[in-house]
């Protein structure tokens, strides 16, 4: 029984249909004979149809100045869920809080109870943030064992591997500090040492995620990757200062976080502007900053952070003003982390961004 006319044409709707008898045997080099020669294969395997991509049925618009690969993206977006930008936020805040706590611990003596209390607040903020961040990271990986498997080796050239080690050291050091820093004798000295160690890990935790994101082939970060770690560190400082302001009523803590948080907010705004300018060197690469969900989150983050600085500058001294400024800054930093995630995916989906970046002399 001969195949029907429809079965003789493979990919009938494509731009290059193929005529076939369903067997595809070149009789010039082989003959179709034997017991299986009379058997006919089905019209198509449903399982293979699910796995195989659909044939390209359109004819792309081709212009000499703006060609692409059939209007299809050159890169794939990240497979990370919303756990990862949330981890950026909590991990960054925890790292900056641990760094601030270690700095206060370094310049204060055991007799200065007020400053020691502020240092303890910073360390406990870092404990909660780093623990919650680790939970989010493990949840995104799917199984706790995958987190442990990443620690089988130490690869300085891999920001992700280094980040796992940083997180694995920051949380235990912070917990040890929180439990022992107020003790006396040998336990107190162990707590002090753990506090300094958590500060070192915390500084790395606040910025390594920026290095991780920058170390990709995504066009928008290829152009502006040098500013991402700066942006993440500044945003982490702004977040830590805001969170401590929201959670505590200690006036000594407010004096410290006012300087620390304000510096972080100013740095966040400045680094965001430099990053956007660098990414927009090739206009098509900087397009996500001005459109779509990514652009909305990016601009909302800037508005909230500027509003936080404006509220802080009001000539009014009240807990309400301080809390309002802290909430605005915390919300701005949260929008910023989700904006970074969305911007990268939007840039990867753009079929023209990578091509135009390379043609116009951008980074490959």
C-alpha cells in the first residue's frame, strides 16, 4: 500500500518541504528488501512530535543593517525562579548588616554597652537574613543535597561556587557571634573572633551576587557588568540600614543606620545611573530599562529610593518620618533586585540585542 500524497511531503507548511516515501532509502547505495521491506511506519510518532520543535513557517524580514537568526533569540533566559531575586535581597541585607556589626564591634570596647547592643542587633539581622536566604537558595535548587554537592570543590573562577562557600561561612559565623559575643572569658573572645569573621563573609555576601550576574553572556550585563557589584553592595547597605530602622527603636542604632543607610541609598542611585548609561551605549541593549515589566520595576526602584532620601531630608524629627523613609528605601531595594532579574531575561529574549552589540563594537 503506497503512502498518501500528504505522507509523501515532509514539512508541507515549511519554506523547504521535502518529498519522501516515508523510508528515505537511497537506492543508489542500498536496496530495500527482506522481511521488513513491506512494513510501513506510522505517519508520525506523537512522542517525537512533542519533543521536536515546530518547523519555521515564516520568512523573516532581512535587512543588511539588522539581520538576525530567523528572528529567534541568540541566548536563553535564566531558569531561576523568584527565589533568586528574593535571595539577592535578603542575602545582601544580611551581608551588609554583618559587615556593619563587625565594624561597630571593632571600634567599640566591651564597656560601651550601647554600641555593643547595636552590634548585636546587626548580627541578629544578619543571622535571620542569611538563614532565610540559604533556605530560598536551597528551595530554588530543588533538593538540599544539591547545595552540599556544590561544596565538594572550591573554584575561585566560578562566582556561583564561591558564593556557596561565602554563604556557608557567613551563617555559622554570624550564629556563633550572636550566641557568644556577650559572654566573658574564652567564650567571649571566640564570639569576638566570629564577629570579625562574619563581617568578612558579610562583605563578600553583599556583593558576590552582582559579580555572579555580571559574569554572563547577557548583552545588558556585558555592557555594564563592572557596575553591578557596586550597585549590589550599595543596595545591600541601603536595605540593611532600612531593615534595622524598621525593626528597632534603639536611638543609638538609628544614629548609626542613618549614616550607613543614607550612604547606601545615594550609592544605589549613582550606581544605577552609571549602569543604565553603560548598558545603553548600544541603544537596543539598553531598551529593557525603558519598557515592559523590567523597565517598570527599574524606574519604580529609583522613584522609591529618591523619595526615601527626600523624606529623610525633611526638617522633622519623629519616629514616623524615620519609619517612612526606611520603608520606602526597603521597597526600592526590593524592586531593584527583581528589576535586575527581569532585565536580564528581557535582554536574553531580544533577538537583536546581542547581534547589534557585536556589530556596533560592544562586548562579545
